[in-house]
């Protein structure tokens, strides 16, 4: 019989901690699974990992000691999307976001009503504040420094290789369909109710099945102002390759930020084009440092590779 598909599946994730997620997602893709399922299942791996301090169970809480989760998922095949913001009491926020997409006419549910929706959908009530995160919160209360992005640490906090933020994911399946996801606990010690770019379609993530998918990580309050993920997809549609699309989108963001603020903020993007080409870029400010290198993972049938950069000044 003739070959039914020549498309090589691929999944791209942010950060070194995205390796396990990429491996899980690719196994599903290699078995013929959909890009949408791969994104959700891969994200769940990170959401349930208590060693990741910025996603799901293990995520650092807000200023009141409450873990508020944000997540979104978008299906390239149908152009449907779902997201949740300020979700409490459920560890796998991206799975709740998918239910919003598939079971409601809406895109975004927030706060207590997102939690109530999750409970009605059968998600069990779960503790989302891990012991390690609880200890970190107690330490912060003693210091009472301002809100922090886990990756962009300030003041007396020192960054570590594990102190990053959002996990973003882009996947392409054997049928040529794309999907994208994003899930995070957001800014550490944030003002309760703060929502970043991750659950905002077009800012933290975007997919056009005829073009490609992009997911973002970094300082969400700034990236929202540029609709960064949508901008990068649009640039791919205009003919930019995935890496240059990411870089040009970040250049636009930096042009809109006062130069004296660049060291405080940072943005990074991963991209996956319709033909399977991948790319990424990050702002040099905020990322290119000893404990803040921009690393991202690519999983194909050749295995999982960890890549660094490029950086945009």
C-alpha cells in the first residue's frame, strides 16, 4: 500500500525542564496521536512535576500564598481555543483549558468560576501548593520583596538553572495538523488575580494550521502589549523562517520598550512551521546570562535535543 503520510511529527517545548514533556508528547505523535493530545499530555508531565517552580504543582504562589494557574490550548485543525486564568485547586490547568474549548462556547474562564467548571467536569480538588513552594513562600514573607517572575529574579534572589517560567509547547502530527499550548503558575508572589500572557490567545500562544504555531515565555505583562505570539505567526505567513520570525517579533517588542528597561524584562519564543521547520529566539536582556540561558527542546524521530538561543539585542 502507498505511504499515507510523509510528514515527520515534531514537538517543541521551552526550557530544559521541557525535555520530559517533549519525550512524552513525541511518543504519542509517533504512535499516530494528534498534535492536540500531544500538547495536552506533554504539558501534564510538567504540571505534575513538583520540582518545577513555575508550572502546576510546584509553582510558586501569589502574595497571599495561593497558587493561581494560567493555561491555554489551541487546535490548529479547528482554530478553536480554550483557556483558564487564576485557576485554583486543580494541578493540570491545560486539561481544564481544553475542556473549556470543547465543552463551552467560550474561550476563557477565570478564578472561582474556572474552578467550579473544573469540578463540574470531574476534575478532583487537589492541593496545588507543594511543600517546597510553601517553604519558599515562607522565606519570601520574611524578605517581602516585590513580585517576581521566577526566571527574572530581582534584588536579593539569585537565579538558578531551575528558576524559569512558562512551559510552551508546539506540535505537528502525522496528518499535518498543528496545536499549541502554554501553562504556568505565573509570576512568583504576584498580586492576587494577576494574569500574564500565557492564557491569552495571540499573546502567549497562537496557531494557524496553514502557517505554523508559536508559544511564548518570559515577562508576560510586557509581551501582552505586543500580541507577541500572533505577531510571530504573521511573520511566518509573510515568509520569515521560524527563527527569524521569532527574532523579528522580539525586535518589535524591544523597540516599544524604553532601553533603560531592557535589563528588567525579557521575552522568548518557540516556533514550529507547517512543514516541520522549527525555530526560536530570546531577548538578550533578561536571558543571556550565567543562570538564565535561553534553552528549548525539540523532539523528532531522531531523538530529543536541547538547543540554546539565538539572542536578540
